[in-house]
C-alpha cells in the first residue's frame, strides 16, 4: 500500500489525535507528520517517567541487549538496565521495575535501557517530529503539554511482542479523553481506545487485573509493579527524546 492511498495520514483540516494499537501497524502511518507518544504502561514508560522525575540525567533507549551491554566499554558511569519477558537480564544492574528508578539509584546518572516492547516501539517511531513518553504517572502534565502543541499526535501503544494489549490502549483512551476538544479529529482507533477508557475509568486497577501481561507479572511475583504503574499524576516530568537520550522536557 502506498502512502498516498493510506487513510492514516493526519487530517487536511484540524488537528489529528490518532492511536496506533501496536508497533506492527506503524508502517501504515506517516510518523514524520506527528508528535509521537510512546506508551508501555507495564512497565517501561512508567519507569522512564519515574526515573526522569527522580533526577536521572538521561535514559538512553536501545533496541537490543547487546547494544546495552556495549555501553560497559564506553568508560563512563552508565547504569545498564535490560528486561526481556518481564525478567531482568542476567548481568545487568536492573530491568524496568519502577522501584529501580528511585532518586537514590538514578539521580545524576545516565541509564541505558532495553525492554521487550517499549524501546522497540520507540525505535520504530524515530522519524517523528518529536517523541515523548507517556504513563499514568504523568498523565495530566503530558495532556496539558499536548494540548498546547498544535501538532498532530500519534499515541503508539507498545503492546506485547507486536500484539495488541489492554493497558496501553486504555491509557491511550485516557489521553484522548483530554484531547477530544473542538477541532481535533480522532481516528477509529482513538475512538475505540476512548470507549475502552470509559469502561475502565471508574476502577482502572480492577479493570486491568484481567490483562495478559498483568498475569505474567503476577507469576513473576511483581504485582506491586502493577499497582505502582497505575498511579495517576505522581510525576510532572515529560521525558523527551533528544538525539539518543531521553531527558526532561523543559
């Protein structure tokens, strides 16, 4: 399918607020015409937001475990974080649990991070006008900033290994809830995500207990991470990609 025949370009009039339900669908979007918000609620983008809020100098997202390991040879004081299938990769400082991104651990540090889903989605989105990171932790700060940008917005759900997942889509719907103002054009995925948010918004924690990734995390004994990642507005930091580094938007 050529880009000229796609229906996933921004609208010719008004501002688009669109949702990409899985990174596998990103080739269908003209990513360069959007501000992209990367969403990986369980747990990468939640941990990134928390780490930047807690004073991490930068977080460098890389796609592969080998890329992350290569930073050991650079001679600087990097913290190396690698997660695959919900587990910390052997030999690394930590994975993507938010409890590893406290001020005591990351303040003033640069973290190199690779995860199963979130960093994959980010790297596929690198041609965007701008890339920022979203989570329930910074929901209001993120939405207030997006409202003031007057650009098309694409919410990219990291999903699970290129499949749809519930938690990222519900969060996308929470963002759409705040962006669906006059003049903003929603695509069908944005409408569906917002409908999903309407179903779950009264008790998001309870609603998302049914998620497949939540079940994986429970089997790993990390239910506390789920509860932490569903807290709303405990941070104001908006991580933004500058070059190779995620830093605090100022």
